[in-house]
C-alpha cells in the first residue's frame, strides 16, 4: 500500500491501521493449510454469539491420525491435512458460498461455521468425500489388509483401522450460547460422542438447554 503526497494525518493513520490489521490477520493462519488460526476462529465465533444471529459450529478431527503419522511419516500426514482443508473449503463454496467460515486449530482439528439449515448437509458431504479419498492415502498392501500395525504407548505392536473423520455440531437453532467456550464445549462433546462408534460419522446437539 502507498500514499501519494500531499497526505493528511487521518488518511495516513487509517492506512497504517489497515496495514497492521492485515499483517496481524496474515500471521494468524495455519502455515500448513493457510486457513485462519486460533485467534481468528475465536473472533469469528464470538462475533456470531454476540450478534444473536443463528449459526452452527462444526468441530472436526480425524480418528487414528497419530497411528497413521507414526506409520507413514509426517509428510504423508501433512498431505492428508492439506487435502482435507481444501475439501472443506470446496464443500463450503459449493453449499454455502459467502455465508460460512473454516479455520484450522492445528494438527487434525478443524472448525467450521455455517447456517444451521446447512449443517447436516455440510457435515455429511465432508464425511462422504473424506471416506471416498481416504483409501488412497494407504499403500496397496495396507489398503488390502484394512489395517496398519504401529507400536503403541506400551511398546507393543497394535493394529489400527483406516483413517476416519468425526464431526460434532453445536447449533443455535434450539438453544442459545452465552460465550465462545460454551459453544465449543458442546461441539466437542458431540464430536467425542461420534467416536464411540466405528467409522466416519457426525452428530448434532438437539438439546434445548
């Protein structure tokens, strides 16, 4: 950005603030995926909560990802994360263009914000596309076996099933949230619930209180 002389002080200050704001926003992004990071995620959710407008928060992560990284290495794990990020962006662009947000908390954890009416379709589409793509991340022999073998924390060889994705959803359609931590806690609870069953899945909180 630049300013042509002569300039006035208010314009200069406005430009400087704009540059500083953009610089801050650029720094708060995942170096792996380029998606907004923790600060912008919190700001997005807090803004939605304080506005009173309805929204749904989707909290997603991968199951068996540590075992996958241990077996294949971080380079292939990073590829999985990058492709998942792009897939999420594509899904939002197709289903809720201009009315959604996706951020990368780090590791295999992602947060999406969408209209409540679109939450189920967005979650279902992300799950289906990940399951379609997931087998390609494995070597042929592992794919045919249906598992990989990795040393567990006890130093024993343990078999792990293929990668799956779990998504927990908190929505303001049935209840209101007072702050950022509350909505994240509900989405986390739903995500953990989905992990009690095998395979990729999603769950939405339908409680009113």
